[in-house]
């Protein structure tokens, strides 16, 4: 609808230029928005205000010229008006809104789908947790965000790939092995020392018992035992991570191993390329890259004095390999504590000829878990954090995914367990799912009463005319627009806002009938009942499509 109005405005401006009622000038940027107050129109534009300086005329005068020359031959608009300092408000005919509803009914699961992405290849890397412990709340938030973003991008015509980067090389895996071996030794010798930076939590003891049942660790030297504990511990934790993510409804196309990257010689090739481009130098016994020449606040170390490569070295190689795979764009979802990493990574990529905007990074802020007004800080299992498994056991997948997406990823999230376990309107996911279930119940009751959905919508939708009904259609009409915008801005939380708004509008509409019988959805008039059934079926479709994109079920009964 908004695109159609935009085409109408551009055609009108062209005619104004042709007739010389406006001077021909480049068209400036302008917006078409939906006013908060429907009395101010279904859409409004600031186009006259953006033209004022180049036309040397008042915005209201320009608005009047545009309004008088509107190319509205097909009767798309019912009315238009000049408002305020120079806005134009537009009122769309009821017939056009009814056409929108008809298209929702016809398209069903495909309503909102588009080709906006034009097949652009996008690689989304998310979660990428170290396989040294169970997934925690932050990983869960990142998983919900990344998976939902991928679903939305795919629905809007992007060619999307999901990737999990396995940090299975380096010091942290060795420390995991030391921690497991220490817990094994402590079974018979409680005084056996635990590594200073070791991993705590009952899961480490569980790993020690599992590994010791498969390998006789006592027959190995301490070094070999730690090596085996590192290798098997990583594999067991990665298996658990995969299981947790599958339970959470998250799958990946690629599991990219840091170990494989290092053993492939890719890092060596990257360093040779950087050296050949004059980007490396040695200082104080370390190897540095000149990222400061490309926007970073200082140069960075790639190889330390002790000969160990930094994480940054392998990360550069990994991201260059992503680019070499032919993706048009890469999106990384990282924890908020990695904010300082973004400029150095972009600088390194830029130094290798990768466009600055090829990589986008979304930072996940912290999640706080609350029960009975108190923050939950500890987990018996993990020792220092609440695991994703524990959360899912408590509230379920649907509630967890929805709540993780109720705020922008760059805002801290408070997760209230008591709230999301309520079976009432205070629970955000219940509120939306109940709207879907309530509509399913209405349709079942209608069928039991012998009121069936009409085969054709022609004419009958004219009976959908209450202000609340038209408001519902207008809200549903925003769905494809919002999906396209979310893909551009990478803000999946806007979908939860939208579904909550749509559910609220539906519940208010449903409640009209509790006070005024003729406003009930199923009335004594069959044709009116059928028209309203089509309306609520449209609402059900949009809610179901939105929940599916969030990775959440749309129950028929609650």
C-alpha cells in the first residue's frame, strides 16, 4: 500500500514538472508514514516540506499544488488534505483495504513473503559459544535473535546461510582438559589442586566421570590425560550444545572449526597475503598488523612474543574466508563485551580490500533472570550462570524465544520467570498465542453452527465496516512492510511489538460483542457472520505467520 502511494506521488510530481506548476528539480528524500491518529489519515508525507527550499515556496503552497494534481485515476484514494506546516494526509478507500484482506485470505502462509532481498547471499554467524561449558542465557538470546533474523531474511527473498564458529583451538580448550582431569583426580583425592582459571560447575565433574568410563586415565601420563580430557570434553560439550540448540528450534548450515582453519594452512596464507601488502611489521618480538591505517585506534598484535597467535589473527583469516566463499554480506552476532573488537575487525578486512559495509555486527546485551522480584544469579549445574537448558525446563521454548525478542538486542533484558508462566494478558507470548487460539475457537464454533467460510470474498467484505474492523485490516496491511524494514535494519524485536499490537487490536474487537450483541463475530445474520469470519481468519493468518518467523508455535487451543 505504501509503495503504491509512493508511485502515485512520483507520478504526480512528474505531472507537476511537465505542467510547470513546480520547477523541475531532483526529488529530495521524503517519508511516507502512518499517523498515530487515524483521523490524520491512513498515510502522511512530508514531501512538500522537503521541496520547499529548492522550490522557494511555502510547504503548504506546494502541498496544495501536489494535492490538486494527484494522479488518482484508479480511485485508490478516498480523500487527501493539507495539514500542519505542510504535510499531506491521505485516506485510502474501504475497497482498497478490503482488497488487502482478500489477498491475506488467498495467500495464507505466504502473506508477507517478498523478493526484497533479490537473492542476495547473506551469512549469519551467531551463538558461536566456546565448547567449554553449557549454553547460558546470553547464548539463548543470541540464538533467538540469529535464528529469527535468518527466518525473516529467507522469507523476504535473501539467500541465507547460518554458521556456528567453533572456538576449539587455543588455551581455553586446554584449561577445560585440566579442569576435567582435576575433577577426576579429586574423586579419590579431594586435595588434588584445581587449575587457577579452571571451569567450575557440576558439569565438569559429569564430564570427568563420562570420560573416565571410556578411557583409563590412570594409565596415562598427566599430560596425555589432560590432552584426552580436552579432546573428549570438547566433543561432549559440543554435542550438548547442538542438542540444546535443536531443542530451541535452531539449526545451522555450517559448523566451522577453528582447528580446521589452523590445520588447513589458511592462517599461514592470510599472513603471507598481509605481509605481501606491506601490512605486517615486527616490534618487541611480536608480529603486528597496521590496522590504525584503516580506521582502528591502534595497530594490533597477531603473533605474541611467545610465538602464540592471537585470536585476532585467526578471526581475520576466518572472515576473509567467509568473504572468499562469495557471500554478499556477513552478519555477526556477538556478546556486548566484544564491542571494542568491531573497529579492529573492520579495519583488518578493509586493509585486505573487503568493503567496509560487508560485515555488520550486532551486539547482544546481558540478560537478567528474575523470580519473585529477586535476581537469580547462580545455577547449581553451571556454578556461575543459569543455563539455557534450565530456562527451557522452567518456561518452555515459546516463552523463552518470545521474551528474548521483546527488546532490541542492544538493550539489557530483564527476564521475569513468574510473568511468563502466567496464563493471562500480562504474559506477552500468552497474549499473542491466545489471540490465535481464540480465533481458532471462533471458527470451530461457527462450523458447528453451520456457518462456513464463503468460497469468494467479492462483495461480502463490504460488510466489514466498523472502525475497529478497518483498523484491524490496516494493521494487517503493515505486516509485509514491517518484515522488509526489519531485514534492512536487522531489528527482529519489532516483530514481537507488531504481533502484540495486532493481538491487542483483535482482543478489543472481540470484546465489542460482549457489550453490544450486533457487534459479535457470529451474529444472527449469516452474511455478516461470514464477512467477520473472513476478517478474523485474516488476523489468524498474520499472527500464525509472525509466530512462525519467530520460531514459536501457534496453538489452536489454550
